């Protein structure tokens, strides 16, 4: 199929997202940062950053990694003067190399300040209003015994156990397939585990709302957004298995296009696209190792380094080299993409809105829920899985199963 991107034809394959199609076509810069107009590209491929925002079919600020490619889809760059790659507004970054305090700039004389505000409104911000008003949709009201948010391992296990006890159970997942990060893992064994968990949940009678996002919890009502409109779901119990966001390393150049998390690069590779011809994989966790092996098998030149060795990533429209320190020697290597295995950070937004506490623990945020059964301070909600700080599959499985057992006891006695 063919997309129309900034007036040009870009080929895309059925089933892939717009962002994957654009990256496969060689585009790394999708947009510009709000204030300094620095180049931005996808860094998560899972709806968790803002690197892939573009205008799609007349609607601004669309996460293109979440939009399936469709024949004739019109995709446009936003927030630039010129093109995404050569944006005149990037002069802001050049004029203010040490940063800009826009709160106090030109505030001494009111007329000048008013002119500056007009200019700032033109330069800053992202996107414009849709070309046409979007027609109102009626929300779909429904209820169930258990609503599970998150279709990763923890969510699937909890859902399976609840459904086996005869409770009506619905799972909401952002991605188009169930399994969470296991669905895109470079290791075949991990992918098979994700598939079998999804199959077992389905066989137990779990209902799936995939490619749907739970956007809020309001007094026992969960708002779920999907292509057919908004569902207002009122469950008797809510299980939040929202997983993690890939963190970032606090180094210069970590925000350059073609620099992404190891999970993001795995998603891209799973879609049949290599992130570059010469990739640096940073980190020694198992996913980084299996990504490096899979990239090598795909014919990519891979170089690996530990997270504490890397000093900076250099480039503009994409990464060009990485400088690092090994022992007391500094060196630099060329590349055209970088995968970073940074510490994960809990996707705590929904648990926090549902009343759970968030803790700063061992250099990252986690949701304060029982590691035993996911209890998080109220009978209505349980929080399970990676977002509670668990990493080991056996621990996650135990916690999710026990959370489901408690819910079964509460709802069936
Ligand atoms: S939100 Fe699309 S790449 Fe991160």
C-alpha cells in the first residue's frame, strides 16, 4: 500500500504501523521538540514517548506508531518551518546554546512582551486543531466482574485465573497483540511463552479489547479508548498490570533520532525493519543480549558496551558515533543507531489515579503494591507485575495468581 507523507509516496506493508513504514523508508526525523526544535524520532514504538507525533488525515499530534498503515493515509510533519529534517525554527537552539528562560524574557516593557508572546506562540507548541470537527460518538457502557488493564504476562495470568473461576473478565491492552513485551522479544522461547499465556487466557473465556487504551479511572469507572469510540466500563474489581516504560540514560545525545530503547528496537525488528546498518547496543541485560544476537543474524554490524561506559552519542538527524570510556581510555566508534537498555520505570499513571502510592526505589519509580498479592490500599484495585518492581517471571506469576485468588474469594463468597 502507499501512504502520502508530506506530499510524497511512501510504501507500507499491511499490518505495520505508520511509524514503522516511515522508519523503513529511511526517515529518522519525524518532528521537532517543542521549545528548541531539536530533531525527534520514535524512541519506543509503543505509544509511550512523543517522538513519532505527526498530523494524520487532518488530525494533529497523532502517535504514528499506534496507527496501522492504510492505503492513501495522509501524513504530515507539524511544528516546523521547512521540513522535519531542515527546520528553520531550529535557530532557536542555535541562538540560546545555554538554554532560555522564557518566563522572564522580554518582560520589562509590555509592548515588546506582547510581540514576543505572539512569536513564542508561533514557534512553540505542537500541532494544530483538526481540519474538521470530529463527530461526537456515543460511549459504550458496560460492566464486568474483573477488568484487567495490561495484556502482558501479569495481566494475562490474573485474567486467566479469574476467568477460570467463572468471573466475567475483560483485558484491555494498548498493543494490537497480547503478550506485552514478550510478543516482540528477540528470543523465540520468550515469544512462545507470551503466545501461550495469551492462548490460555482466551481459552479460559477472557474477552480482549486490544489496541485499546485505558485512559482514566474515575470513582470505579474505567474509561477505555478504542477505534470504535470510548467504553465506560464499571468492573467489580480492577487489576492494573500496566508494566513499565523504558527509561532513558542521562547522557548527551540520548534524545537523538535513531536512538531508542532495546524494547523499541526489538519491536522494530519484529516488524522486519533493522534500525540501522551499524548499531551500538548498550547494556548487558538479557534482552539487550538477545537483541544484539538477532540484529547480527539480520546482517547488522553490532557493537556492544556497558551502560556505565557510554559517555555521549553524537549526530544530528540520526546517531553517527558513540564516545565511551573503558578503563582509563576514551574512544569513539561510528554507528547509525543506538539501542539503550536503561532501567525500567513503572507505568504508574493509572495505578496512581486509582489511589495507589508511587515510590522511588533503587533508582526508579515503582507502584507501592504488595509483592505477594498486589494489594494496593483498597479492595477495588490490585496492582501486579513489572510496575510493582518485580522482574522475575516466577515472582510475577505468583503475585498475579494470588491477586486473582483473593478476588475470587471476595467475589464468590
Ligand atoms: S509514542 Fe510512538 S514512538 Fe514513542
